[in-house]
């Protein structure tokens, strides 16, 4: 990734805006944070947005606002960034890992449903790599079982499911604006989208020590405030995100046209969904050789989620084994992220494809 290239042209403006915040002397939860919340909710087209310090806190506070805690189970995927499962465990609840769908690599609704017990309080799919989970199936499943739906949309700002944007199906949905995400801040930042003002109000309370006014404390919360500098940057970037996502989609189409699919399996997009390619993850059983060859050719690549959560030492007590989640484990073994960012150009992509071709012919 080349995270600066996409907003190089905006930097003078950004520096001006940050300078204005410094001049204003208002640094935390000020007018830019409030405006950002309104603008993000409008962009998602749904819900009530509450800005927090990062995407992990958005998940944890979202779970807490929904009343999820010790003794509760939350069904989720093991093929995701660690924060997803961590947020559940930090609430004292138990993550229950179900397998993923082989096309989207998101939590499989049937597998998730099979994992529901009388202790299940929520299902938490992750829109992995920039493609949403089957949100209609998950909404129906959650309603059928009387449990909450939480969308971990950290990687999918602007991705759509049947025309609706990620974040518009959950009781709570969460975004991360970590600098490498598709909608980046220049530091840590996150957002919870609540389906009701009541849930939003709870998250608002929790992000500020469980207090509305710094005098009366109604709950044990945390300090998870967003600052004005990140908010002003995010407000300036928000109108650009769809264009950046289109740049990524165009780059993905070019990888296909350049013949990358002759050598490795390309990411697939399920019907009715858009993929905004937060990460461009191809698959090959010969991943190690491919990665070694790419490195020799000077092409960056990275393994995302080489060890799924159900096999992590911290969750050993949950009793999963190798083979418990075969689709998840195959994706963890075979997936390799190739260069992907909005300003990626054909020439660079040709180099990538040639390097992959070279690795494939060396293996043959
Ligand atoms: C990035 C990410 C998070 C956490 O966001 P932070 O802002 O880094 O705390 C959570 N879930 C997923 C799937 C992510 O990719």
C-alpha cells in the first residue's frame, strides 16, 4: 500500500484545517466531531453515529451498549483482525467461532445459525477485505432468534449489499479509520453506527466515563473520545472515499485483465455485493514459494490472518482444534495480499503479474 499517494494533493488543505483546529483551542469532542458524526450517518444512509477513539473501542462499546457481557455468547468469524474476537472477550463474553463462506470469506450464515445456543446474544459478521457478509441473511437470522446483529465494518466503508451501504443492517455497526483503512484518519479513530438513538446514547455515555456532564456518573465507561484534528481530517476525506474505492475496484479489474487469474485464484465477489478491496487477497496452495519469489522481485505481499482466532493460544480453552473450521483454515493457509491502493497504475500491476507468473513457472 501507498497510503499517502491517494491524498497527496489534499495535504496543503489538510495542514490548513489542522492549523485552524490548533488556533481554535478546542481539541476533544468539539464541533468537527459532531459534524463528522452527522456526515458519516448521512453517508451510510442509516442510523446514529457516535465517534470513538478507534475501531476496537467501537466494537467493545457497541457490545456493551447492547447489554452483552459475562455468560453471553457472540457468534463470529475466526478469519479477521484480532480486535473482533478481542472485543467480545473483553466484555467477558465468549466468542463462538463459526466457519466462513468460501466465496466472500465472510461468516457463513448457515454455519453461524448452527452455532447458536440459548446463551447466544449476538451474531457478529465481519465484512472481510472490503466485501460485506450476506447482510440480508444475517438480519433475518438475528430477528428469527431474537439476537442482535453487529457488523464489524472496519474494512468496508462504502461497500454495498443489494445497494445499501455497509453499516445499515446492524443493531450496531462499527468502522475503523486507522490510517491504512479505506477511509483513513492520520492517527487512530473509529465510529459506531447505532440503529436507534437509544443505543447511540448508551455508546455516547460509555465513551465518556459513563457520564453526560462530568458530574454524575451513571455507568462504568471508558475514555474513548475522538479528537478534533482527526475529525477535521476525516471530514475532508469523506467526500473522497467513494472515488478512492473506485480506484481500488478499477485496479482489481485490471489485475484480472492482465491475466493474474491464470496463476492464482482471484478474490470473488458474491452476487448483489460490491467489493472495495481494502485488501486484495489472492489464493494459492504454494503461498510460501510465491511470497519468497515476490520478495526477490521486489513486490510487496503480506499474509492476512495466517493463524485464525480459534487456533490462537489465547483461545485454547475454548477447545477448537485444527480441522474445526476447514474453510477458515484453508483461507488462512492460502491467502496472500498483493499491492492494492487507489493510485495503483497498470505499469505497477504488470510488474506484479509478471512476478507472479515467474513464480508460477518456476514452480511448474
Ligand atoms: C482494523 C480493524 C479493527 C480495529 O480497528 P482499530 O481502529 O485498529 O481499533 C477491527 N476489526 C477489523 C476487521 C479491522 O480490520
